[in-house]
């Protein structure tokens, strides 16, 4: 599939996913949301992809929602009066999905479900959805020129893209509240000091640094093991009891041990690099049911 707002480029296991509206500072649109959802789902099933690096074309990462769009700029159907029951029972109803659900949230959930590690390379302005779409990434690198802002309060709206779940887990509840209450733009150094980004680099070094780090996550690693680790950490960190984590870990360990685990053990004993054969497009039999439980 070709995209109008993205570039999807795979090179030796690394997918470089680039937001591609540089003339508009990569401003977010409903079309971009739909294409991002598709790209993350595609990458999950694409065995040529082992890790994803996300960046923006031109000077910006993503300057937020494109506010020049006619009608409801967020793509919502103002004729509706949705209820919590609608969102709990009819989440995938087309009328709810396209007219009520926040577009950034659909992207964030597709990122959460992705079986591949995601690394952000924030090359410039990342504001509103441009900031919140980075939160489901596993790691974030930023250029010295990056400027980040959770500016929803200035527009009289509220945070989206599941950011009220992700942001406190990354930087703590107090820092999340401060950034959201103040709705200010802050620089890459503050983002690093408060734990939002891992490293700040020169603009010229950003992409190479992020890609080198991304490749280090997947070299000689089982794609299925990586996928299970990613899902277990995000999901088990939010369960009420370690017993539930134990159940999932037991199933993961069982199926991994009879799959790539055999090759991993043999390679260790023979002091050689493993040749893992399992594919992330073919996950263990419990996997789909586990994700559906939510």
C-alpha cells in the first residue's frame, strides 16, 4: 500500500516511518491517522520489519492537528451525543469509530498492539498530537531543535491519544500534570531532564543515533521473543495482581521454549550466534485471545 502522508521504507530489518507533510509542518489529519494505523498494523505482520524508527520530514516532527481543515477539525461528527456505553459496547461501530473516537487514540492503540519496538526521532516541533503520538514509542531521541508541547488547555480541549495513560507512566503524575496544566512549549533539554526523551543530539546526528540504537535492540534476537516482551511489559504493568502476569509469562515461556528457545539454548552451548526461525507474523496460539481480553 502507498501512503499520501507517510513514507514507509524498510532497510535490513529497520522500518523508517516518516511523517510526510513538510510543507504543513507534518500537521496531523484524519488521513494521516488512518495511514498510521495501517502502517503500524502492516509492520506488525511484515516479517521484513524488526524495529521501527519514526521521524518527520523537513523541519518539524508534527506541529499538531491541522487546524485549517473545514468543519470539525478533529474529524468528529457533531450531530452525535455519544455516551460511555457507546464507547464500551460499540467501539468498532463505524459511526463511533469515525465520528466519535479520537483519531490520535486509534493511532496510539495501533502502536501499543504493534509487535515491533518503536523508536522516535523527534527532529523538530512536536506539539499536541505531535507530542502525544510519541508516548506509545518505547524510546524517544530528540534533536536540539525539538520543541515539545502538550498544549490542549490553550485550545480548550483535553489530552488524547491515550496520553493520560502513557504520560504519567513515563514521567510521573506530578510532571504530567504540570505539563498539561501549563500547556507550554518546552525544549529538548527539559524533555531529557524530566525523562521524556532518552538523548538529545545535534540535528545532523539524530537519525543515525536513533537508527543505530534501534538496530541494537534486534540484532540476533528472536522476533517473537521481542514481541512478547514488548506486550508483556506494557500490559502486565497495568494488571491488578502479579498472578495475572504469572499466567501470561507461563504461556509465553512455554511456547518460546519449544520454539526459538531451542535454537537459543543450542547456540549458547555451541558458542555461536543463534539462527532464530520464528516469525512475529505467527505468534503463539494464546496471543490473540490475550489481546482481545481488553
